[in-house]
């Protein structure tokens, strides 16, 4: 199988996505993962602090036009106390994720960031498109990483699925974030209506070209309260194939085993860990909020507690001979091989 140094050809990527036996591809990605980032699985505590969004993306359960959603945004102190609890049970990275909710001004978010950084954790933001000055403010307040999926590099498809949004602007936001010194996470959705294998190959080359520090690859899962409710959705195999090729293209980055994969198969995240992934992002949001943040249906452990969720995931990680990382698990860390 082609290695990273020789595998920058679109045709080779398409072959890996379509004709290479799946298990052969997964085994190679797992080997590259082990050689480059080791056997530690890094856990990121995910706080979904608002399900309010100004956008109307056709695939998303939180889209502005979905009137069936019970909307919420957590109070500042509630976000901070949730992060403290996550840090107390061992999480070294906190991820703050929300819809694009402008209730959280730069000032409000900087207050939250500064408070959470006192817990000796890495802090990741996943809050969408903001101004350059906002991104600077968040970085200065202590935010370490930023996640924002490009979703697809097919601009016509992007604009059809994301009405009112602009692909070029999203790309420029990613470049601003990278230029400010954040660790940059991006990613794509696999199986979108109208998406082609050629398009997925372009997406992977794009993520390689912008040198992401983290790449999230997840299957499209139709939400019943969206215009795409009756679409077929993506398959777990193609999502895993895409993720595995991502590992071959960028051997030392962080790649999460996405929750959406477990929505398609009870062992989806473990299958991802055995096909190149090295990160899991357990939901540490507590109470009713866990059910109300529904990007897609069937989220695993939606009714669970953070501590029990962490315990279940830890058991699964240990069952496949992997260990839980004890550090913050940034991209540019030295790996100690066992």
C-alpha cells in the first residue's frame, strides 16, 4: 500500500476509498497511527453549551428553522462549573461546542475561557464563524485549539446545503484561526446527498494542504426534522475508509473516533480506533442538555451521566489493548513508545 510520501495523487486516494479491501486499509491506517502517535487514546470532555444557531444548514437538527427543538443556552457559571467537574474526573482537554449563538459575545466567552483555563486543561472552541478580532480575543484569553469543519470542498454542494453561508468565508476563517496559532481542527461529512467519491478525495487533499492538526470525519445521518430527512445517509464503512485515508495522508495528527459512527453501529467508535483514530470526545454535559443537543438522531449515551460515560468508554479502550492518555494530547507532543 502507498505511504504518505507517495500517496498525494487523487486517483490513488479514490482507489483506496473504493477498491482496496476495507480491512487491509484499516490495518494499514492502524499501523501508521501506532507508529506516529502511539497507543494512547486522548479523551476530550465535550460541553454542548448552546443549541441555538443562526444558520439553517439542511442536514442539521439544530438548524434555525427547526421549530421542534427546545432551545437553551447555559449560563456562564454553568459552563464553568461543568468544565470544573470534567477536570475533576480527569479530563485534560475541554471542548466548548455550540451552535452559532451570538448571545455569547467575545466578552462573555473570554470570561468563560479564562475561568476554565485555571483548571489546568487545554481548551478547544467549536463555535463556528466569528470575526478575526473575536478569534484573537479568544486566543489571548487562553483558548488553545479551534474546531470548524469545512464539511465539503465542493462549493456548489456546500452552498446548496448551507443556505446563506459562504464557502470562501469559512475557508478564510480557518486560515485566520491557523494564523493566530491555534491548533486547527477541521473535517468533513461523508455521504451527503450529491457528494461524489471524487469530491471526498478532494476534501482529504484539502485537509492535507492546509495542514490541519485534527481532522474529524463523520457519516451524514439524516435528521427527521430537516429537509434531508428522507435521504439515504452515509455508511459507516465509507466514513471509516475516509478516516483511514486521512491517517495515511497526515500520519501524526489527532483523529477522533466520532460519536456519529457509534450512532450507526454499537462498536462504531472502537472500529474507528482500530482504523486510525486516536481521540474520543465524551459528552460531559449533564442533565437535560444532553438530549436537547441533537445534530442527528440516535446519539449514544444521550441519557447517561458524564462519569458513567467516561467509565464505559475507558472499558472499551482497555479492551482493545489501548491506554488512556494522561496529558493534554496536543498535535505537537513527543510520543513515548512503550
